[in-house]
C-alpha cells in the first residue's frame, strides 16, 4: 500500500458492497467486484448504477470477475453470512498483497475468527457499517439512508494502513471512525441490529410500528442485548441504545426482514444465534431473544 491509489476487491457487490464499490471507483481507485457469472456480466457491461439521495444518481465503471486474479490492497467482504464459506473461495489468500487489509462488513460478531484463520490476523480489520442500501438488480443499487457510516478496527494492523483506507473512504463520501476495540465496535452494532432485525422480521412491520406497537418488547430486548454486550467487553447504555430507534425513519426495514419478504435465506444464526451463544457463554439471561429466535426458526427455517 505504497501510494494513494488502491486496488480494492469487493466480495459480494450487493446493497452494501455495490455502493462502496461505486463510491470508491468514481474517486479513481481500481475496484474489482467478485461475484457469480450473471452479476459479473452485468457489471462488465453496465458498471454499477446508483440511485441515492445523498450522492445523487451516478454510474461507476468497475472491473468484475468470479475470483480474485490480481494483488489487492483491500478486500471488502460484504456477502451475507449465509453465503460466506462458499464466497471466500473467490479470494485466494495468495492473491492478496502482503500488507493487504481484509475488511469484513458482515452482521454478527463471530465471523472475524473465521477470517483470521484463513487470511491471518495481520490482515484483518473488522468493521461495521450503518446504511440502508439495496441491490434491486445486478449492478443496480438504491441507497435510501441519508448516511453511510463505518466503524473500522484492527488491533493487529498498523495504524497507517487503517488511516490510508480511512482517507480513501472519506474522500469517497463515507464517514469513518477508527476504534481501538474490536469487541466494542461489533457489539455496538449488534445491540442495535439484533432487536431491530428480530422484531421487524418476526412481526413483519417496519421500525415505526416496532417502536410503538411493540415498544415494551423492544425495550426488553435492548436490555438483554446490552447486558450480553457488557459481559462481552462492550459497555453500552440501554437507554441510549433504545433512544436511537426514535431518530430513524418510521418506514425503515431491517435487511433480515427484506430477506424474509423476498424468500431469501435469513442471517438468523449470525444475529440471533450468535447473541444467544454469547448470552449462554457469559451466563446472561435472554428470555425475549430466546423466544423470538425460536419463533423465527419455526416460521422460516422449519416451515
């Protein structure tokens, strides 16, 4: 990573990955999107077309392939957790630059261990992203939220490498914070995401109805999740966590809810399952989460 121009691989150019790929490509970085044949063909022919209230409508040209065939400085892992194992075959470890960064933007808290084993601790920079962005067709992205925010960590990575990536993302229009603690960053998102995803998907309603019709259940679930986060080493105030939901658009849906509506596989194990495993590991009671995960499994996984 010796100059300002990065070669960026994006594994899974969906709503999140496609938006980041387009933003970085239009600021001059070489971006290679890794996906299946249909998506690769669409990206080679048409680029990535973005519709965004924040960034406006634009099209960005990117390279695309079914696997990484050149050294990359940064690899964003933005596939769904349900497809992670198969998708990683597209990124051989020997195609990464020696000082490359592997930046997973996945839901949940358990995936860093998998990626460390595959690519090495010195390459891994776990991150979380806050955004509402949807792939409506291969290479077509609708960005609905007025923000794109990333919290980046990297306890085993030299700070200058993180700073260089941060600069590229900020120049592209993404707000970035570099945090010291991986657990704090991952659990800060989990505290928000788990109640949001479990409740919107369980009841099939957007956030506005969750925070009114199901507010008591939302508050209880936030209490459970923040207690687990605290036991895992991430101090979070449940009152502050609950108040965050009131600041967001009433029509906002979780990605898990959108997957359920579309008949796609759910990241229930990566979110709800991981939460319950952490609760058990730390001896924290989580009755509301346990019930919701059980009901969602009955409704969507055992149907």
